């Protein structure tokens, strides 16, 4: 798994992480990937940490992606069989994304969401 995530690891962002911050906040940051609505929690806990800011941005991106996909799947779901197949495939992809981001956060990596991970840099 780590070899696959290395392709999406942002080395420049990871080099800015303070290892003490990573060790202190990795569980909290990882749990927030399971519940992306909590994207603001790492900023509240330690807003000066580059590790927390990076992962808060990725969690916000994950939340927006989930909302957009939910709306699109709601529309596509009106197509009887095709909508169900597409819904299942997107669900599996989102689950794989959450697992990958969770694992990357636990390992102290700067894993970006493929294709759209650079779009949102609010924090």
C-alpha cells in the first residue's frame, strides 16, 4: 500500500511537517478522514501545524468531492440498472480513497487526492 501511495505523496509538503506534530496529531487527523465534515477540527486543535493544515485542506476537498458525487449520483441513479452500477463503483472508489488517505495520515505522509488535491488550499 505504501508503494502505491508514494505516487500521490507530496514530498515538498511532507518535508515541511514537524515530526513531533505528526506524532501528536496523526490519530486525530486520520479519524477526520472517516468523517470529512470534521475537516476544521485539525485547524482548531493546532492551526500552526503544517501537517494539520495540509490534511484539513485534503479533508475539505474530500467533503466537496463527496457532495458533488452525491448530487451527480442522485441524478444518475434515476437510470434503473446503469445508475446502480455506477453508484456501487463510485462508492467503492470513495471507500478506497478514504482508506488511502487514512493510511497516509497515520504514516505521516502528505497524500493528495488524485487530480483535484491541489485545487483547494484554504488553510
